[in-house]
């Protein structure tokens, strides 16, 4: 599948319009919501964990879903520092942020070597995470503090590949079911880790590429090089 070479090392950012800067202190909470995955044999969908950071006011804000890389959202030292840094900065600019943990609810540790050791299992995980992304979308659309027409995604490394999978033409209808038009916004940017084998393909979705000095570890505030 042509996405395999792209998914290993890229960051994909779906850019949103709108959102006013907010000086108010943010509100943080841990939430649970179902994935749209199929566990077979009549078993229920995976109940995912997430961290939300948002402004405490009652108005609706644009929102972003964060999809972590192959190391997971929660490590030995707690919440991923890079994700937390970007969540804080984007919240300051007026966005609500939902950081999705696809690994801990499934009892999964690091999968950084899985693409090489077991490509089939790796691709299965990618497809499950794609359904996690749409579960997060449905969850956010139901929240009174979110603008349902202004929801996008940021994915780091493996999570960037999940973004590309999730925004292919026809994916929203396939995953949401007949008559359900919920989907993410279309305009995108991608910040790939600078490795020569990276290729990007997002169907008909526009994607811009940027190469940063420290794509794997950069915190919020660093400007990418066009």
C-alpha cells in the first residue's frame, strides 16, 4: 500500500480557519469516548482515553484532534512533552485540543519497530487508529464548547500517517456509515521528518510540506522552514 512509506516519519497538520486568541486560563480534563473500530464477534468498540485542554468560557471554539506517534501519548515521564507544549500554545490561540491515546486503552506499548517486524499488524493498527480519529471527531462535535464545522487534526510521525489515511476521498462516508456526513476539514499541511524515503499522498486533499530543524522533538514556538 502506497501509504506505508509515508506513514513512518511525518507530521500532518490540518489547518483550521478562525479562532480568537484567549488570555483566560485553560481548563484541562481526562475524557473517554468510543472508537469506531470493529473488534468482531459482537464485542463493543474500544473505549479510548483522551486529554482535553480548552478555554473555560462558554463560547464555541474551533478544535484540533492530536494523534500521537509510535511511542504513544503517555511515556515513562508522563504526558508527551511535545504534545502538551503544542496543546497549550494552540489553546492560547483559541483552539480546544483533544489529545487521543490510542495505545493505553488497548494495552499497547511502543510500536516504533512494528512497521519492519510485522507490517500486516502495523497496518491493522493504522486502520484502527483511523477509526479512533473519527471517534474523536464525533465526540468533539457533541461538545457545547466546540464549533462542529471547525475540527481538524495534527498527527506526529505515525499519527501523521493516520491523518493521511483518515482524509482520503470517501473515508468519512465509509467509516461513519450511510447518511452521516461528519468529516474533517480538507486543507492540510505536512511537516515530514527529513528522511529521503518519505513520500506523501493524500488522494485529492491539498498538502503542503515543511522541513523543520527538529521535527521529532520540536516544541511549540519553533518556526518551520518552507
